[in-house]
């Protein structure tokens, strides 16, 4: 299975207390059949063993909430941990039942209805053709495989607005404030791409019908990068009923890793506070050989560099009061909003304003707001949102979509949860962010 080696600077002595595990079967009972696939677990560490130890040994630990990291493991790995004295309790299944009728044999959907990279590309082309007065589609760069001539994909971005002269230009001269929604940089976080898909549809079908959305498209540029890691999404979708736990891109240039462990974590690869110590080539937080080593990073950072003005000085200096725009990068899971900085526990210079805006969005999707490493329990140098805020001053946030467990939680929530739970929670927060992009450091709407 895939293993996630998270950065745990400053957490080498973390021990997580967990209670309330269900007792196992008695010795007299025959063993129940066991699924060899991965599940989610909470855990309690024995004295002398730390989370960092488990990460170094290759176990897949994702943050959940800071006080309760989540282990993703197979039964065999759980047995290994128990032999080391780790108390492990299952909290949920990675996979949910699939309604096969909603999967597409043509390869545009999988896992009950989630869209593949090809499905997103078809959708992007269709909405652009159907709404030329509202949508401009850009090819902003290549995936790693395409850059290497091995197939792969273009990285696509859409600019959605009621287009007038100068709108959607690849420069910062436009007068309309910008909201950028950035999804599925981590391929296995599949709910994030689907939110981008629904957001695009909401905008293009509501213009002229919904007064609020009509006003937004008249006065804002709403940019969407639906799939920031399309090669990785291809791997995830390659098993439609039990998606692959692929996080990174597919860069295997360093060699020496099993096929499933090769790649670079694109959310550790930006040119801001990049840290070579984030991981080895086979680790899930491997930051690459250098900052911006990956074509996907070059594509996304290059777009953001073009369309946002630089309103900020150094790392410790605040943004200018007149800064416009907001950047939202969607991840899974934990039901959290995370504000800069992620690379350090030291407060960002605009912390109060960033938290205030985050709380406004959080009041609509029900998520608490955290800043720095305290939000997730570990530090994350080289992230996209830190780069944009740290270099341009644009308020930038990570939304961790969905709960830690349950049918609507984890990396692979049931597709039925999308219309009923996940999308309804995010829609009002996204609309609010679009309104607030006009003066994010000013008086909030």
C-alpha cells in the first residue's frame, strides 16, 4: 500500500493517547476473515516510540486533527505495530461501497462518479465551448509524464468571469479581484477535484439567473485549477472500485524506489522555504531535488506569479492593506481551515487578519481555523499557499475537506456524500471567499 511519511519537525517526542478500542475476539472463537486492504486507525505509542519513528519506518500517518493523527495501514502492518507495543484501534474503512451504475466505462468517472483527469479535461473543454463569454481555458504547463514524452497531461486552468477587455489576462494588470481554487495537488484526495468540478458548473450555469453569482462574475475573476496532479490522478483512478492511495506525482528520476513509492510531493516543492530535509526519494513528503524541480509546480506557481501583484516585502513583513485576491488550495481530510504559515510555528505577520477571514469562511462550512504547524501537528515547508502569501501577500488557505472517518470521510468518501454533505458545506464558503477577494484585509462582508 502507499505510505505517507509526513514532516514532523518538532514532534519527535509526540505520544498520542487513544482509548475506547473494541475488544478483540476471545481465544476460543475462530478468527474472522480479514480484509488485506488498508483501513484507518488511531493509535497509542509505548514509551520510547515516537510518531517520527513510525514515519521513518515507512508507515502511512496522516494528520487528521493535530491531537489525533490517523494511521493508514493494512492488517499485516497493524500486526507489526502491535508487536512493537503500539496500541492500535480501527476507526474506519478506507473504501466505501461503490454504486457501479454511476461509474463510466468510457474512463471519465470512477469510484461511483468521481471524475478522472480525462473527465475533467472533457468538462473543461465543454464549459469553455458552451460559455465563451464567461470562460477562458489555459494550458499552463505539463505534467511530469508529458514533460518526459511519456503521455501525461496538460495542467489546465480556467478563468471564469463576464469577460470584458483585459479580463483573464496572464498578467496582474486586470482590475477585477481574483479568487483561485486549486485542487487535487495530492492525487488521492479525490473530493477536492470534485468540488472544483461542481464550482465550475455552479458559476457558468448561474450567470444571469442568480443575482449574487451574476454580480460576482461581473466583478471578479474566478480561476480554477481542477487537477494540479493529473498523472497521479491517473494512478488513483486505475482501480475504479478501490482507488490507489497515490499522493505524489510520478517523477521516478531518482530511482531506487518501488514503483508505488516514486514521485515528488508537489506541496513541498515550491520555491518558498523549500527544505531538502523533508524526506527521502521514497517518502511521501519527498520535496524533490530542488525547489520547483517539478513541471507541475512550475505550471501552477508560474500562473500565480503572473496574475497576482506583489504586495508584500519579506517573510516577516505584512501585506499591503490594499491587497486583493484569495487563494484556496483544497486537501483531505480533517474538516479544517489552515492559514499561513505552514513551514513554521511562528505567527505570520498578518495572522490576525488571516484568522479573521478564515473564521468567516469557517462559519459557513463549519471548520475551525488554525495557523502554523499547530494546525496539523507538523510543519510543511514548500507549500503552494505559503509561497503565494509569503511572496505576494495574497491571503492563502488550505481547506481540509471531510471528516477523519465514516462513509463521508477520509481520502475516498462515498460519492453519494458529495451532493448531500461535502459540496453543500463548501459552496457558501467559496461564494463568500469570492466576495471577500475584493478587500480581504479590509472590512469583511
